[in-house]
C-alpha cells in the first residue's frame, strides 16, 4: 500500500475517533437541557466534556499564535544587508513591530492557557468564533472563485 494512502487512512481514523469522543462526551456523558443557555456553567460540566471541546480549540489557537511569534522572531533575528542610505530615507520600525508581535502572541498564549485552566467561557468562545470566521471566509472565497472563474469545456467529438 502506498505511503500516501496509509497517511490518509490514519488521518481518517484519528479524526473520526476524535469526533466520536467529542460527540460521546458532549451529548451522552453530560446531558443538559440547553433551552436556557444562561443556566449552563462550564465549571459544572464533566471534565471530559469540557476538555474534548477545549483541547482542539486550544491546539489550533496556540498553533496560530506560535506561527505569529515565529514570524516576529525571524524578523528580529534575521541578518540583512543594510540598504544604501541614499535609498532609504525613513526610519525602519520593523524590529519594534517584531518585538510587539512576539510580546502580544506570548501574552495571548498565556491568557489562553490560563483561561482554559480556569474553565473560562470566553477563553473558548473567542478563539472558536475567530476560527469559524476564518473557515467560513475561506469557504466563501473558494465558492466565489469557483463561481466567477470562467471555464470552457473541451470535447472531442467526431464529426
């Protein structure tokens, strides 16, 4: 069996397993009457129920923030040849912006981990909302690209 198919099967099995655990923990272990959302308290949820939703959101959020930190770190540590003074007239603020990017991403990472640790609703809701908007935006963009792209069918008809 080709290596690509093995990785494909593994990814399907792992994602299906994670999905099954999430459904089991959310719908079966901790059944609530969700008609009144104000009465649901995250601290009352079963630990497995909470962490089955919190861990994937936290992993994706920390990955995105780590990427932002890495970009800032690369800007800070990269060695470049300075341009000629005649060409560059304005001051280069890239190092200051890179330091700010690193500080902000590390702060958000610590805040995310602490929020999940204390089971704060907003620590999950804000990243989930942002991730959902990014995914929906990507789907919308792909749909618009498909709709607006002209395509011609080439057929080989014998006449």
